[in-house]
C-alpha cells in the first residue's frame, strides 16, 4: 500500500496500517523474549520494555516531526500538530498504567485468588519512575519540555539501562513463538531474533506515518477530535501487544516479569519518549528548541504525572492486591469521557488525593507495626 501509493477510506487505512503495527509489535515482543537467553535478566526486562514500545516511538516521531515543521519561532504559537504530540505521549503513559498494570494485577488475582507478591523486586524501576514522575510534574509548572529537561530525561534512561545491565542473570520462562525461537541453536536463535527485529522495525517505520495521517483524516471525516484519537487509538494500537505479553506472563508462572516489564516500559516512556520528542521536534524545525506547551497540554502532563504517582504508591508495598488493580482501572475508565481542561484538573486532584490517603494509610500501618 505504501510503496504502490494505494489508499482506501481513512478508517480502513487506520485499520490496515494499525494491524501492521500491531503485528510487528508482536514479532518484536517474541524476539525480545527469546533474546533474554543471551543477556542478563534485569537488562533483558529493560531491553524488552524498550523494544516492545518501538511502535509507540515511531508514532511519536512522526508527530514530533510534523510539529517541528508546523512551528513558527517568530509567533511561538502552539500549533495543532504540537498538541497531537502531547496527546500521544500522555495518552500512551496513562494507558500503560490504567489498562496495562491493572490488567496484570486483576488477571493474576482472578486466576490465583491471591495478591501479587513482588518482594525484593522493582527497586530500580520504582526509583527511576519516581524521578521521572517528579520531572513530569515540573514540566507542568514550566509550561514546556525544556531542552535541559529533555537531556536530563534521556540521561536518566541511559543510567537506568546501565544499572539494569549490572544485575544478575536468570533463565527466562518462554512460551509460544518465543519458546520455539529459544529452542534453536545459539547461532540460529540469534539470526532469527535479529531478522525479526529488522523486519518488524521496517514494517513499523513504513506504517507509522500513514497510520498517523489516516487517523487524523478519520477524525476530520467523523467530526471527532483528532487530539482524542491520537491520544487513545494510536497508543492502543502500538502498545496492545506489550500489554498482551504482560498479561500472558501473569497467566503463567511469571507474573512478576509481566508487571515489571510494564513498569519498565513506563520508565522508558516518561524518560526516553518525552526526551526524544524534543530532539525530533528541534531537528524538524532546524534549530535547537524547547517544546512549548499551552495550558491544555500542560494539564495533560500534570494528569499523567498524577496517574504515575498513584501507580507508584499502589505498587510500592510490593504485595499488590486486587484493590490496587481496581483503583487504577476505575480511575482510568472514569476520566476518559471528560475531556475539558478543568475536568482533567479535577481528576488530577482526585489521583493526587487518593495517593495522599494511601501514603497516610501505609505510614499508619508501619507505625502500628513498630508499636
């Protein structure tokens, strides 16, 4: 379709290109799981999380490039193209926590009727996510993603990747296609993994731009805000395989890896994804620029930070029950219909208030245990 210049109705184009991205994301996830046989476990989780969200990076790159092309430094007006960048990055992060984390927690509870025990795990991921969340709150008050902030976020991701690589390795539990790949000889396995990575990356790069533009055209034809379509449909297509893989982890003997992978992916998206969008925006504009935000975009970042804060507080005790999953899922679904900025602010207050209550409850329980 891309090379032949063949296009159908925008809705059909969205479906076809979206399915291409979903399919490529599945191939990437299977290859990344098999690759864990050749690198340390914690590093593998970080790499798996990075590779699994490559489709999201590709979509964000297209949007950031369009934003840079649309920006006029003389007027410094935030364009619709720039609004879409914020829509995608904030939607992707909230979707991952509200839908992804909750799915792993609840499905594990439904299957086992017990809390998910994450004792002695996720220390590095939670630390890095906490720092990235604090920076995201800062973005709201700055009303921009400053160049220095973007560089700091990318540096934070590099540090996270390095620290992950120093941890001990362990044998991964593979299933399905990843198991079939893992059973091959070392040379054949590595060739298959590299081939799947290369092919999937090619499909994603080819499909990302027409997928995004078809999504925008669909919004115009249906009278639906392209901001909302970019915020939810694009991340849903690019991240659904990753969430499905994590759910499969929770259905078998390794639910810890499932949730850790999604938490690691959240670290990636709040650091590398946010930081790289500024770089691509600057490259497209032809000069080094911070990424300016209007009030609506700033509130979207604030709400995203609040969602991340609540997620951190819920997983911090390391013994994660079904109530945590319900809170994340209900809050996520509840805020979807309310798109006005003042409504989003109310939900932000709600997320922060729940987080504050939970912090107080956890401190009170800790106090009781000592007395």
